[in-house]
């Protein structure tokens, strides 16, 4: 005889079972004797299942909207093209100090009007004047590459 399962909605995250708001199937005894009395889960009725599906659909729409926003920001960055940072220069075009991710974030905000998190910027080692490629992570699935020109003051 196959083992029966009962569908429940988790009110709290449970290790190895699921996170809050997930519909999961568990053994009837586990649900009846532990999850439901502890307030960790509720029995999944057709109405609750419909609500969960609607919430998931809204979450998918929000995720898609955030990704589209990141794509438009990528297009805006690529439209600007090249960003120029001015630094004090010594012998053989060596710059004093280094170009930081905060400087790049400020530069993008000033020129393109976009707020970029400095933690999402990946810079190469910049020690001389010249042209460099920087990668900006706008979304887990969307990255933009910009060109930075380091020029003397």
C-alpha cells in the first residue's frame, strides 16, 4: 500500500522541508502531531492553495520587472560609453593611489544618473593612465561592461 501524504502550508521555515509560504507534502502523523500543533504549518485547503498560486504569480511578475529594470540600466550605461576619471600622475604615467569602486559608482551617478552599488563593481588593477574595462553587476543575471579612461589632472 502506498504511503499517504498530506499537503500543508508552512508558516515558518523548516530545515530540509521548505521555507515560509511553501506548499509541501508530509506524512499525516508529522503534520497532525508536530507541525500543526506547534503553529509551524496549516492544512492546505483549496482556498489557501489558490492564494499561494496568486502570490507566486505576483512574485514572478516582480522578479521580471526588476530584471527588465536592470536591462534598461545596462542599456543606459552602454549608451554613455566611456567614463573618464582624472588622477594625479607621477613618472611613466603612474597614478598616485588607485581607482576605487566608490569613485566609479560616483562617476556613474554623475554622468549617467544611475545609483550603482559599489559592491557590484569589479575593477582590474589600475596603476597607470589608460583605458580599462570595469564590470558592473546590476542583477544576478545582468551585468554591464563599461570603459573607464584614467587621465591626468
